[in-house]
């Protein structure tokens, strides 16, 4: 729609050429008549193309080359002046288009200089050239048209900035969605595959000494793999949710398979849906780290209305908390949405590692 409007905004100014066109048509000498008509036709086409070129640059927020813009304006002025044998003093009407073109193409100070020169030229020429009369009206036409074109230029500039902002918003939305999907897949597969690997290792050790137990572990591995696949599918479809109760139950299975004694809450408090999901992610991330990194023998999970804590008696991760991986980064991002805080660190010597999520007002 704006593209059509842009052409119309350029073409509507051609109305001002009716005066020099009438003068050219009234010429008795054919060469003057056709020179005037041809030059005005070329001038009109050049002006519309110039306007469209400048509009395209503004719409895409590209800078207009100043040197090229000045050369094009000089060419436009030359076309108007070339028709003066057929249009007489009325060729100065083309100065209206040169002035509006300058407003649209050039920076403020340069545009103002061109407008002032275009407005004063017919006034000065009326005094200096005998027989040139009626050109003083061009002075007011230049000023009025330049003022109107200033509004058009500002509108085109704002539209270009708006379009650029919309494109940037779209790009950021896509990037955020990709980051969310990558984070969720990491959290899901990291936890599930860790448990699968531990259970598969346990089944491998039991296959000769306790085949029925090994078969049971392999069956659980199959169930975990199918559950992980279902989670991935739900993640891709953006329908996946995490429940605290499910994560606590999964934590018991994962810790037991890793040979870690689990001290889990017998009952869970009733929590709002968003808080329940956040605490579920915290349990998943905390238990995954305990199983992977801690070397612990005992893990404790405590859940309250405003906080969840996962602690162990192991050595904790080998890196500093500030260098934590994607799982903790994703957990912090989720916590920020509820104004919650995530704290990780070593407990006093000999007491292992702790991950805690607190909501505002939580008591330690």
C-alpha cells in the first residue's frame, strides 16, 4: 500500500508543471514547442524516479549517498533549464520540484540552502531579466511545497524505522524461541540420558549375577527412553510441562539406580502451577548434577511453599558455580520470570553441595 502511495505522492506534484506546459503548447515555433514539451516530460519522469529511489532508501533505513543525491538534483535542474526556450520564464516552476527533492534527499542544512536558493531565484530573476513577469508566485510555491515535503520525508523516515524495529523484534523472537527449545531439550535429554546410562551400566553388572534384576533395569531403561522421546515431541510442539511430583518420583528412581541414598519429602505442598513447574525444574537439574558430578552417597530434597533445596554429601561439580552449564542457566532464566533466586555452592567442608531456589519472602 505504501509503495503505491509513494508513487502517488511523487506524481501529484506534477500538477505544478501545467503552467510551463501551457506556455510550451502556445509556442508558434515547432522546435520551441516540442523542446518545451519533451523537456517537461523528461523532467516529470526523472522526478518521479528520483523520488522513488529516495523513498526506497528511507523505507529500508539505508543512508542516501549525498554525492549521488546532489548530482541527481543538478541533473533535474538542468532538465528544467533546458526547456526554457519553449517554456520561457515558466521553466522556474521546475524549481519547486528541485526544492522538494532536496528536502527529501539531502540533510537538513543542505536542504535548507537549496530551498532558499530555489525560492529567491525567481524573485531575483524577475528584477534582473526584462520581460520576465509572474514568476514571483514560484517563491511561495517553493516554500509551501518544501514544507509539505518535509512532512512526507519525516513520514517515510518513521515508516522505515518502524519496519526496521519490527524486523529486529521478529529476529529476537526467533532467537528467543530457538534458545528456549535448545534449553528445554538440554534439560530433558540431559536428565533422561543420565538415568538411562546409569541404569544400563547397572544392568550390565547384574546380567550375570542377577538376570531377573538386570531384565527389570533394562525394562526401566526402555520406559525412560520412551518417556524422553515423548518429552522431546512435546517440547517441539510446545506442549510440554514439568510437574514437581513427577520429578520427585523420577529423582527417587535415578538416585537409587546410581546407588545414592535418597531422602525425599513424604508430602509436597500445594503450589501454584508456575511455582510447581519451577520447583520441578530445580529438582530435575539438582538431581542430574548429583548423579553426574557429585560422587555422593546421600542426597536430600526439601520442598517448602517458597523454596526448594537439593543437597548432597559429595564433592560437587569441579567447576565454580559461575561457570555452570546450560542447565543452571536455563533454571535461572525460568526463575527470573517469577522473581525467584537460584543459589548454588559448596556447603561447609565435608558437607557437599547445595542447589536452592527461593521465591521473594522465603525464609532461609
